[in-house]
């Protein structure tokens, strides 16, 4: 057996089969490229579902992590540390908000947003105890915790994990009328992805997000934007909500906030919302740790220049122009997305999304499938135009075959 085959066989034997990865075993990576244990190089066109917006081994982020590793990595929130206040201040400024509640993973941040909305509903809005409702969209993806899968419409995510957490109302994504009709006096929040990533990079119809913003203001309901995948430069703006001039009541952030180095997530909102917490009511041992804050501070500094947002805009325009040329030729049914983020619906006769992904892997390009015949393309924002064009040419070749 080859080194790759041995590694895969060992993983299959000793790890739970909750993932079905492509048969590649990565050993090193730099920028937009990864190298496997056999020395073969692959163009990364997934970027860890946006966790690697700034590329593999970004020197600024690695240096920030190394410097902090030499000082202190963890204190727990039992004590203050010298990176925490600056992290919270800079992230609040980036978001145009007032307060930050740091966690580790995206799912933890979503759970925190849910808890925050409920507590705000009881303490501020005056909803009767135990009656708070949160409205979510069908085909959402906010994580895989018990609470989060309770409001998922994905059968694979939900099956055999009940009983499910109550308190959620599911409405069609992009349907303002359904959202309005679902609201009651006990509604405390609307939780949405500005662009639905796992669903296939679904962009809502124009006017939907502003409509949600207007409706939530009218009804004294919090608008929570899950920007874990869409935020921090991916779409050409710092936040995807900005494309329609919308500022939510709460941002949920993760993935790229840790720069692909450490897991970092956060809920960012106003003092009126996050101020509902008292000591002991919520927490995390690793949330807001010194190493996480040091890396995230460098991410924030990089985003403040606007360089990466501009790059995502320019390369994203090129990406969508090239992908658009494939539509109508018999191989691609539709292309959606914003910035350096696209969902490509493959005509089923050309293969499933998994099959297309495997064929691209054979041509040294790594993407990931979702929902049958859809593939997602989301390269690191540092990718060169030449490498992006090479990756797109491999897709064209696969579709010709």
C-alpha cells in the first residue's frame, strides 16, 4: 500500500466515520496550495469553508501566533490577560458594534447567539418565561450541536439525534411574507445566513435582507446575521450584509477570525443586547484566550486595510464571469454567489458533485460537493489570478470529459 492508502486505511479503522473526505492526505500547505504525503501539489479551492481566507501559513498570522506562544497561551476567563481588551475593542470597531462575547467554534457562537436572544427577550422585551421563539430559514446551516440541528431541515443532520430543542420556527429563505406571518409577540430573534453556504451558496433575492431589517425593527425583534462563512472578506465586503446596506443587531463570527491557525469565534452586538449577561451565566474555558486574541487581532488589522475585500471583489468578478460562460452549454445548470464564493450546479448527467470533486482532485484541484450535483468554489483570498484561471481550466476540462 502507498503512504496515502496506509494513512486513509488507518483513519478509517480508528476514527468515527462522520466525514467522507476526498482520498487525499495533506502534509504541508502554503498560500493557496497544499502538498500531500506523496509530494503532489493541489490547488485549494475550498479554503476550509472560509476558515483559510488569508491562505495557508500566512506569515503575518504565523508570526503573531509564534510571538504569543512564547508569552502566554491560556489563562481562562478567571483572570484578565493583556490581549483581551484590545481584541474586544478592535473587533467591536470592525463591526460597528459595542460589545464582544468570544467563544471558540462557529457552532458555539451560534449557541451563544441563541442564548443571548432568549435572555434579551425575557429581560428586555418582556416575553413570558419559556415562551421565546426564534425564526430561522429552511436549508440553513448553523452548525451541528443538538440545539442547532433542532432547527435544521437537513435530514442527515437531524436523523436519530432527537428529542429536539423547541422554540424555533422555520420559514422559507427569501420569503418576507412568510417571515412576517411567523412573527408573534413572543418572537425574540430572526437568525439568518446573509448567503446560505451549505445550501449551495444561495444569495437571497434583492431587497430581502433590508426587508428583514425593517420588519425586525418594527416588531422589536433582534436580527442575527450568521456571517461565519460569508463574513470577513469572503464576498468582497467585510460582511455580506453590507452588499444591501444592512446592519443587523448581532453578528455571529468564526472561521476566518482565527486565520486558519486557531479556532476563534464571537458574538458581536450592542451593550443593550450583550449587557444582559451577568457573571456565571455563560462562558468558555478557551473562549477569548491569549493565543486566539493575538491571531484574531492580526486578522482584524489585515481586514482594516480593505486589501482583502478589494481582492475578493476583483477576483470574484472574474470568477463569476468565467463560471457564467459555462452555463447553458449542457454541463452547468446555474452559478450563484458573491465575491470569491460560488455554488456551481452541475447538470446531473455529468455526474454528482462528489464525482466532479473526485475528477478535479485527479487534476490537482480540491473543491467540495454539497446537495447532490452542486460544488462549492471558495479559494483563499490570496490566490493569484493565474492560479485561479488554472483551476477554472481544470473544471472546464472535467466538464468536457
